[in-house]
C-alpha cells in the first residue's frame, strides 16, 4: 500500500508550519491543507500542499478521497482572543464547523488518530497555579469557548466512533526556529512579543500595555511563554503516542514560568539592546490575569521536556525572525 500522509490542517500557520517542518525532518510524509486566510504560502516549504477550506465539507471529502491519510493534526482555527470578543460568530462558525467537517471525513474514511491543537484559553481564570489538566474549564472569551467546544465534540466522536485523540493545550506560543526560516507572522499582529519587537525595530512607536491594575506583582497580566519548537517536539511525541491512546487524552504544554507584560518588555530590551516605549491603556476584554501551566503530565507520559525555559532565549529567537521578516516583507514571493 502507498505510504500514508500525516494530514496537517493549518500547516501554513505559525505552529502548524513548525510541526510540518519537524515531521519532514524526521522522515514523515505530510499533507498540508490550508486556506491561507491567516497562513502563508512561504511557510509551506516541506511536504505536499493542498489549498482548501475545512468549512467546505465537499472539499474535505475530496481531500480524503484523493490522498491516503494515516492520521491527522488539526491546527486550522482562528486564534485571536481580542477579535473573538468582538466577533464571536466568526469564531464559533469557523472553529466548530471546520472541526466537525474534519471529524466526519475521518470517520467516513476510517482514519482514527488525531492530534488536536487546544489552548490554555479553555481554562479561563485560574483557581490554582500552575494549572493542571483537570483544572476547571471556564473560558473568558469566545476563542477559548470554541476550543473547549471542539474538545467536547472530539471526545464524543472518540466515544461514539472509535477515534483516538490527543489534545495539546498550549500556553503562549512564542519564538521562532533558530535559523529564522519560519516564525510568527500575523496580519494584523495582536501578540505581545512581536509587537514589542516591532517597537524595538522602529516599526511602531510604543506598545500598549493592556491594564496595569491586575492582581499581579507589577499589575500586568502573567503568561507562560512556550517556544514554538518545543510545541512542535511535543506534537511529534503525541503522534507517536497515539497508538497507546484509548479514546481521549489531554496534555498541557507550558514552561511553568510566568512572565508579566512588563517583564516581557524588559526581556525584549535586553535582547535587542534598544529602549522600548510603552503606554498603559484599558484592559483588553477577555484576558485572564494569570495563565501558568503544569506540564508534569506531558513530561512523564510523553517524555517531553521544553528546551527553551528562559524568556530571554525565547525572545532572542523571535528577535532574529522579526528582523528577517522585515526584509522578507519587502521581497515579492
Ligand atoms: N498584551 C498587551 N499589549 C499588546 C498585546 C498583548 O498588553 O499589545 C498583553 C495581553 O493583554 C496579554 C499578554 O500581553 O495579557 C499576552 O497577549 P497575547 O495577545 O500575546 O497572547 P494571549 O495570551 O492573548 O493569547 C495567546 C494566543 C491564544 C492562546 C492564549 C493563551 O493567541 O491562542 O495565548 O493565553 F490561547
């Protein structure tokens, strides 16, 4: 039989492209399916590419008819917390419909292994730090809700149709491959680290700090920044773990270290050697004060260990990418 593909939905996006690259370097045959709404063609430099949209069930069916698919990694989703507060319909329609169409095709074609991109945004306000996988899930924004609903749907499909799924709940993905070939690139960019680095590069005048009156030591929100390469390694381990999964299993992916918005700005100043202007503004609706995860389970069961623990080393890789991205954007594809 022809060797099967690992289907990577959203493989042209930030995290999906790093996973696609890693899997190819390990000899896997990958099939990237992306609609390029937020992904980038130049990020798909490995594997086979199909341009298409998961919201269109006929296109998904055609994909599964055409290619032998062994298992699936599902990244494709809208993922901006702030935008999801303003446009919840966009988030529910896209993130839920895409997942259902994908799962239906998997069931119809007897593809039973799934690694799902979930999020710490499914937890909401933390009642204990670090957050473990059994922490209550009460999302504060529609993005987190949509990921939680996806989890519920996938769990039900596992139970009813015999799928096996691993959900990985990432904390704040950050950084870029150390050779800066691919990295973080959103338009518009809502995320803290690239915004702060754009200030260092002179592309923005200042960074808005979304609230400094939170119940944290310096009043700004705390996040657990986890390097995208470490997230990619965890996906490889999750893929290899799939045949041991009976139904559904979930793992947090974080460093276990929390950094405030101000601490991230300070790290970016150290790494870039430049002053970074900021101004305090209103809180961003939907933001929990503190998200720091325990990844003890992923370490124990998957044998995963993040290689980048310090914020400076994470920001360093982002800085190298961000300076390159500026050059890249000036060149045509
Ligand atoms: N922030 C600012 N100013 C900015 C941008 C962000 O102060 O210009 C703050 C945010 O309020 C937040 C922190 O910096 O407190 C990090 O914000 P990001 O937008 O970089 O990341 P989020 O925490 O909102 O969201 C990210 C991913 C989600 C994921 C979530 C989990 O986008 O997919 O992490 O926290 F679910």
